[in-house]
């Protein structure tokens, strides 16, 4: 019985230690602060050649609503379909004449490339 108890305790300690190493890290929450201003603005032409899930920042105009949360974005190099969830507008109203900076990521499908937008900044 003593051997069984010792083995059980060792198994619990070993499992607990092994499991502790695989705990997901808690992502840091942005609190604001200093930004160096060294943002890299991508163009639609560059985005068409990027991999899936690459974070990007684009600057241009949202020129047309295409669906429920789907829009057509345009910059001097071309146009691309973008998806903006309702809460990502953050209360801003944007027209086709307004210049915007959009923060998001490339959403590359089998036949299409789109942008999934996380934040809209009206300039």
C-alpha cells in the first residue's frame, strides 16, 4: 500500500509539472502609450502577393458596400474586398471621400485574397 501511495504522489507531481509547462501564455493587454510612428503601410498590390494571416496596415478609401460586413477598399495601386465587423467601426461614420487607415490581416483563400479588418481609423 505504501508503494502505491508513493507512486500516486509521484504521478500527480510529474503530471502537474508537465502540465504546467503547456499552459497558454496570457497575452498582454494594450494599455496605450508611446508609438514610434514607424508603421509600414502596405499597398493593395503588395497584399495580393502576401501569405495568409500576415498583419497589414493600408491607407485609402472604402468606396462601396458589397454585403452585410463586406466592403470594397481602394488605394492608388488597386482595390480589394475587406471585411469589417460592426464593432470594429468604433462608432465612426465613413464615406467614400474619407481617407482611412485600416489595421487587419490578409485572408487568402483558394481563389481570392481579402482583408479581415480589426480596426478602422478615419484620417
